[in-house]
C-alpha cells in the first residue's frame, strides 16, 4: 500500500511532503520530497468548529484510493493517536459488569470492549489506555481481568479496533476532599498488597495508578512500588511541600493537571506549583491535560505548554460513556450525569446532584483541535501531546506514536481544516 502526496508528521515534529509505503501492517519506507523545507505549520485556522465528527470528510478534494494506492493530496499524515485517560464511549464504561451468572457475561463484556475499540479506531485513536473509576475493589479486579482477556484476544488476532495498551487507574487511592465525580465511599487506604493485586489481575496492563500523596502511607507506597507502576498525582488536596516529597519519592505523572487538585495560588502554589518546579529542574514528568473546551481555559492551556514544554504534556479526552452519543442522562461511577449541548462549545457532562464536571464527551482528536484553534498551540506540538508523549508513558513508543519505518502503520489523514479524511490502522 502507498500513501502519496501527504504532509508527513516526522519524528522531528515537523511536516514534510512525501509518501509512505506500508507492507504487512507496518511502515516499510518513507520518501520525502527533496525540495521540501520541512517547516510548514498549520495552514488554516477556524475560529468556530463542530465537536461532532459528522460531515468531517466533506471538505476539500476527495481522497482517491484503490487497494494499492491512496492519494492524500492536501492532507496531513499524522500518527494514530493514543488516549491514555478516558472512561468510555458509545454508551459503555470500561467498568461496566453484567449481572447474572449464566455464562453470558463474558460475551457482553467482549462486545463492550470491541465496540469501544472500534469507535476509538474510527476517529483516529489507534491506541488506548482507558481509566477506571473509584469503585469497590472486587469490581475493579474483575474489570482488570476482563481487560487483560480482551488484550489477549487482540494479540491473538481475534479482536480489532484501537489496541488496548494499558489501564490507567484513576482511583481508588485518592482524597475525599478532591474526589470530584469519583465515589468517595469506595476510596481505599494506600496499600502495597492492594496495588500488587490490581497489577496481577491486569496481567501487566496496569500502567498508571493515581494517588493523593497526603494520604497516610502514600509516600511509603510510592517508594515500595515505583519500579512496578507509574504513580500519578490524582484527586489530591496536597500542599506544595507534600507534592514535592511525592515527586522526589518517585511520582512521575499528573492526572488531568489543574482539575481535582489544590489550586495554583500565588501564596500557596499547591500541586501545580510543585509540578512546574519539578519540570523546571529537569525531572522526568508527564502531565495530562483535558482540552475539551470546558475543563481548562485556553489561557491556562497555553501556560501549561509554555511552562512544561510540549514534551511533557499528554492530551487526554477524559470522556465518559456519553462520548459519541446524544444529549441525555447517563451514569459515571454509579453517579447520575446530565449531558447537554452548549451552543458553540459542544456537549458538557455534569453530575446531576451538584453540577460538577463529570468527565467529558469529547474525543481525543476533538481535544487536539481545541488546543490548536482555541488555545493557539502549534499543530506540531498538539499532535506530539496526543501521540508520542502518551506512547512513552505507556512504554509502547517502539511500536506506536510516530510515523517511522518499522512501526505499526497507524496513520490518520486530516485535511487542512483538521477534519478526518481517513484512518489507516495496520
């Protein structure tokens, strides 16, 4: 297969005109035009846009293709995106477990995972590490076991869609003071045994564990298990000093920066201040950022990219089961959620009981567009935050995250209005 006449997003995070050859599901060759200067940035910026994918392929010259050749004239060729923090989509949540013991539950769970994976792949997210909620420990263990089984089916070629690269455990080791849409009644004490059991149930899929470092024994747990899992500052009310101790102990990730954590105040810099200082000191650190148009103001998005740098930002959707679905009432972690459309902004999900934000309904590609159009982030930087950065967090950068010879042929074609034209997965 040949993908011709495209602006390829290179390993150097620039765009160069060229073509891509695919063989046996992998990138075999990349050819660049000799006259290309490799310095093109976003050509067309729109002030308003639709969140929905509907009609995204209508603009521009139609892509011509046959079994062997795709003419992507006028399109960007981007690496397949990787969403390492979302809870569900298309009416499903990854923590959904069927009732009954009639033997049919496994088929239901497999269908759920397959529909989630197919939806993500259809929008250009070819790798995923969805997030669990704060739920009863037994339910979390079952969720991890089913996830591991689905990942095994994908590896065996019995399931398709976006590849399950890991699980991000947002709870249950969080603070009740910053629980947000999490159910505080299921919060657990910090325990090496609990984390070990989760890792074992997931058969290596658990890549990130959220933790509030102010909790009793949190720093002890981080020191004990930091070589087995990536710890993330999550749903925490920690002050600056406690957060610095956690970062020094081995925390190297931040769950949705600015959201569900102590605020960044000029006299009490809190979690954010400690994270920014650690980054300035050169510490290995990645920070998730929800760019759905509701969770973080465009000015703050710009600030995060400026202070942390594009190599430390991971764009996430944090989507819940209403992603890809109409307005209405849904649930998240057992709590009632209302989803309604806000003109010119898109759909917002809030807890019915108090109006708190309850995840998002955006996709990761939506978040990339929001970062570019609303916050003015260069397309090259926004793409890195949705591809190679999460790949590094999940330890899959040798197979995914860039358009490179030898890697899986996960390629998304966008036109110059950043609308999806084609998704190629292997």
